[in-house]
């Protein structure tokens, strides 16, 4: 039996992971499950999968979790330290599906104990790519991509030599507003930004898809994971979300990964890698689909993409600042205190302020430096919001 842990078990990726694991009860021994506020789901899955420990990120919810697990023999724990402790428990395969920079430390701990880290939490690579990849190397552990585009690239590279790779193309659905006139975007509401035309995902990544911040994070994720140069990474808008990514080789060939927009594909690939096993995802009927379309992203509509390339050119702790500023701008959009288009403006202003100020963004990418810059960027975002009021 393979020992597995799932961080962010109560979320969209976490639930899809549990769906796959629960289909093979004799195949997996579940060590830890983590969640946030959804104690009912966390306790339900911990009991169903007979986990050793269930952890909520919020200490004030520990009594609720204890009560929900009462009599099950499953250990209840809460808080940041409990999360990293749970990630340190030996496991063969660990799903990193917490949303946001909060996923970084549990991911590092999982790598330090030698686990294979299935990485949905793209924020870890954006904020601390060099640290995450070096930690994997130092502990002879492996990071496997779960983001659909990166799983697609990874699959396109099987048996290939990186030296023959000319370019990598990731596709973007364009999100909820791809066909909206630019003037209307400024008035986009939370409800409008929270529904995705093709993918069923958590609220935060759904809004990030509409603003293209998700693709911005994924461009940086591509550079950090595959070690390619920024100028080798292209983004193409592909409204059907069937082609997830393409790898372009030096002989002109493009290897495309085509599949239904169902995250169980990428999760399942990472779960069974290096094998390919049967998965409960829809089979595409190409004739019924008829045609697949592609168009260039409009950089005016999507300033987040331009920012991603600027962040990659600068390197250092710019990724950590970019991600944290984005997370905070998104918090403010969700809270109703910031407009849809103001999110990108705020992120750009935070980066400008931080690079002009005392913070040294070119320090080494250590956990302590990432935490400092993450904090400063969030603080700066809040200051900017106050100044606007
Ligand atoms: P969800 O919002 O659906 O789930 C997030 C999970 O993280 C939940 O378990 C949530 O707990 C938990 N959580 C929230 N805040 C914290 C915190 N501060 N500390 C610890 N745990 C926390 O997100 P998704 O599943 O959509 O996304 C998860 C990750 O996967 C993100 O990094 C996202 O970018 C990435 N991803 C997601 C895809 C998708 O299809 N959904 C596709 C590709 C990548 P609770 O709900 O109990 O409060
Ligand atoms: Mg993706």
C-alpha cells in the first residue's frame, strides 16, 4: 500500500484527488488530510479514508474538528505548525493543494522527508521556485506537476532531451470575461468573475483565470519547473480548453496534449507516474468537437501577463512579491473593496514601491526572505488601498 497525504483535501483539487484514491481502497494508506474551514468535509473524508491525522489550518476550529472525529481514533490537529508536522510524517506521495503561499512550507516539509510532491500549489513555485526545486534535489525527492498545463508539458517531454526544446506554449481559456468589451471589465462583479466557462475550480483560481493572473502565475511556474528562458514561453488563448499545452522542438514539431478539462487527468497522471493507468475522465469525440481555435492574448486586456514576464526577467524575490501582492489584491476584490481591473494596477504599484524602497528583492530565495517579502508586499497592498480611500 502506498502511503499518501493530501494537503488542501477539502478543496477542489483535494476532492478530485480523494475521488481517485477512494476508488482503490486497498491501494492507499492515508497518513494526513488537511483542510481549512470546512471541518465537516475534512472529518468525513478522514473517517472514510481512515487517515492517521486530520489537520485544520485554523487553531480556533480544533474543538470542532475533535468533536467531529470523536470516537474514530483519528488524531485531530490545528495550526501552521501542525500542518508542517503532518507534512513531515513519512509518506510516499503528497498532494500539495492548499491555495496560496500557505502551501509552501508543508510542501517543503514533504520534500525534506523524501516524498514525491504532486504540486497543484503553483504559488510555491512562483514565490520560491529555486528553493522548492533545490529542496527536492537535496533530499532525492521529486516534484510532479499537477497544474493541467504543466502536466501536459511534462507528458510532452517524456523521452525527450530538454536541449531540443525550442519553446513551450501554454493555453488559456480566457476565463469568464474573454468576450467582454474592455470598458465593461472595470465593472465586473465578484459573482461574474467567480464562474468559469470550462473548468470547475476553487473560487480564487477561477477569478485569477478571468484576470489572467492564473496564467501569469503559470508562465512563471513553467520557467521555474522546466528551467526554460522567459522568451521560450508563449501563451495562446484557446477558448475550448482541450489542448492544455504544447512543446515545440528544434525540428519544428509541436507535441500537443489534448484532453477533456477534468483535473482528475493531471492528478491521476501524477498519482500513477511513471505508469499511465485508466482514469474516469471523459473521452473526447473530435468529430463532435469539430474545431479547436486559438488566438493571441490581448496584453491590454491582461496586464497580469506583461507583469509575469517582467517578474521573470528580474528574478530573485520578485516572484514572492508578485504572488503575495496578487493574493492580497484578490482578497480585496473578494471583499468588495477593489475593482476587477484595479487588481493588476495594485500588484504593479506594490512591485514598484517595493523595488524603489528599502526591501532588497535580489536577496537569495530562502524561506525567511520569501516570508519577509511576502509580508511586506501584503502590507504595501493594504497601504495602497488605504491611500485610495
Ligand atoms: P480551493 O479553494 O477549492 O481549496 C483550497 C484548499 O486549501 C482547501 O482545502 C482549503 O480549506 C485550504 N486552505 C485555504 N486557505 C488555507 C490556509 N491559509 N492554510 C491552509 N489551508 C488552506 O482551491 P483549489 O482546489 O481550486 O486550488 C488549490 C491549489 O491548486 C491552488 O494553488 C490552485 O492554484 C491550484 N490549482 C487548482 C486547479 C483547480 O482545478 N481547482 C487547477 C490547477 C491548479 P477549506 O476549504 O476547508 O477552508
Ligand atoms: Mg492551469
